[in-house]
C-alpha cells in the first residue's frame, strides 16, 4: 500500500504532482511519501503490540535525517552499522538507548564512538570483536552491552547477495558453537551480555524461514539459560520483503500471528530491525527520458538517471516497476525496451527487456519502490552529482537533501604543490 496515484492524469505523491516537482526541482530526484512511511511503521509496530518490543529502523535502507526523524517521532529506534549511521541517528533525534549497533567490521574508533554515544547494545559478530569491545570499554572505564549475532543456518530463499543466515555467510556465530563465545564474553570484565541477535536475510517473502530461524534461536536461548546466562533482549533483525512486481510477502500481522506465540513467555524485549518494509514502497525515483533510440530493432530509452543514482537493477538484477508520470503515456501501445542511464557501462540500466509504453523524448517516469536502498546506495560515479530527495506530506513538499553542486564533487580534493 502506498500513496503514489494518478490524479487528473498525472502521477502524484499524496497530493503533490510529480510533474510539478520535476519542473521546480529538476530531474532526477527521489520522492518520499510521509503518509506511506508512517503507515508502514504503524502497521509493523502495531502487529507486535501484544509483546514487549522495540522497532529499530534499519538506517542503511534510507538514512536521510528527515526520514529517520519521522520514524523516531513515531517511536522508532535505529539499527546502525557504522559510526556514521550512529551520528545520523543521533542527529535525527534518536534516543541512544534505542540504537543498536551491528556490522562485521567495527573499528576501534567506531566502538569508542558508540560507547561514548551510549548505544543500547552492540550486535557482535566475532570473538576478536568481543576482545576489541572489551578493551575499548576498559580504556573508557565503562561496560559495553552486547548481544551476539547467531547464524542459525536457515535459507531465507532470497537473492544470494542478501541472504545472511546460512553457514557459508560471513555473518555471526555458528549456532552450534556460539555457546562457547557466550562463555568467553561472560568472562570479560567490561562486557555485559544483554541479548541475542539474528538477521537471516532481506526481501524474504515467506513466513517459514523466520519461524525456523526463531525456533532454533529460542532453543539456543534455553541453552544459555541452562548455562546461567540470562538475557533481556531477543533481536530478530529485519528482512520482511515488499512487493516489487508480483511477490506477495506476508503482512506484519501475518508474521506476528506465527511468531508472537513463540515469544510471549520469553520474558525478553523483542527487537526488530525492519528497513525495506518500512521505507521501500514509500519512495520513488523520478527521471526524464532524454533520448529514445533503436538499435537492431531494440528500443532503448535513455534516461537522465543511471546506475549511480539507483544501483539495484544493475547490481542484483532487481525488478523495479517503471511507471509513466503522465497517465496518457501509460495508455499508449506497448513495446519491449530497456531503460538505460548515461553511464559508460553496459550494466547501466534501470529496466531490461521490459514491456513499456511507447515513451517520447522528454517524458517523465517513476521508478517505483525506490525508497529503500535507493539513495543510500547511490554514488558519484562518472562524476555525477547525487540527486535531491523530496519529502511530501499532504499537499506540501520539502527538499530534504539538495542536489549536489559541482563544488560538492571535488570537496576535500587537493592537487599537491
Ligand atoms: N538488520 C541487519 C543486521 C541487516 O543486515 C539488514 C539489512 C537489516 C536489518 C534490514 O533488512 P531489511 O528489513 O531492509 O530487509 N542492498 C540490498 C539489501 C541489503 C540488506 C542488508 N542488510 C537491496 O537493495 O536489496
């Protein structure tokens, strides 16, 4: 469910015409809907109202201050994976006691920053990291709250690049030996064990991998208890998928129906780290077709946005719907075409072999479902300026990130004398 619909023949975000934004701000741009964002958060949060829980939005999905702030105002915490994301979460007004900090490669300076910021807990991924956190905490004369990330060896049946809970993945501690790591952590003076963490993958469209992973995790929690290790938090990560094309992922309430009964008597606060589910369908990227051409009968629409602006199609061969901003274009005869960008690589496409309306030069289109892992994965490749981000609420819009300037492109660079 989202708030991008045609009104008077033009695609709108809530009550604002995307054509109007394009005229005033230029293209390409990202555009987010406040109503969609807050609705998704509410739907997720409400689904778990019967258990003590904390939703920590995965900042990597969309780290714009206005987006994070909107979610923080709705009660969200933040799941972070770098000092930079902790910085953003704090700037967006997040209570440090609602920030969890994960990632396989935390540096000592990042650990120090997190400790000084007072984050709720570290999600730890290796024994060397346990030693590193313990020693930084000792130096700062404090205790670090930790949860160990358990790798349950469950197949989330998603794209291999975004499946993380299989034993061949780099993430977490193997569930069969993790008890030893907990014993190790329990002996460290400057660590306080507060939880367990797991995250099995992203864009998961079935309930069963979540249930399987949770059942394994709960068996492990019992083992910990038997060992005298009592925890307060069970963090189940993120991963709930969205509809890009014809997937029908479970609704949060459907997931809750299966897993809440398993969690009810755990005595723990349950932490969730959804990213895509909250923000994915709350955003689109709008671009203009600058040229159309035919090569050997194949149609190419050359857009002013490319893989540097939205890399998911190139990187994962991800399908994201292309929707004309003008409804009259949507009703035109269809052709099979590629929508490509201006980058000097054949892998630079937004859509490949797609049945699309016959677009004309100069027309606008929206790449749907771009709110998650869209702008955050964009880059300056080909010295292209990163595009603006727009936030719509009802009939008003705000520029929540300016288009970069030429000067931005060379900021910090120096020619040695
Ligand atoms: N927690 C942890 C530890 C994670 O690694 C992730 C995502 C999340 C939570 C949020 O997962 P979500 O609810 O958004 O599925 N760039 C890829 C997705 C990478 C996901 C990485 N980890 C894409 O564009 O599809």
